[in-house]
């Protein structure tokens, strides 16, 4: 659980779409929103794009 600025519990967790790091109410200075998805940094945005562009390995 996390606490808000008012010291009350917050029921929802906002996490980076790529790595899962928590982004608290104050946010992160380098947080990025792209296509309605929230990322903790531009590095995660680039990583998500690279992963989506890479075809799945053959099984």
C-alpha cells in the first residue's frame, strides 16, 4: 500500500507500462505518457517500441 499526501491510503497503483515501477501522486520528473499509456521514462517508451517491433521467436 502507499500513502497519499493527505496520509490516507490510496487504493490504486499507477505503474510504468513497461517495467512496473510505481509512479506516485507527485509523479516522476521524467514520466512520459504515450498513446494513453504511462511510462516512467523515455527509456521505457523506447524499450516497449523495440519489443513490439521485434517479431516473436518461432517455437
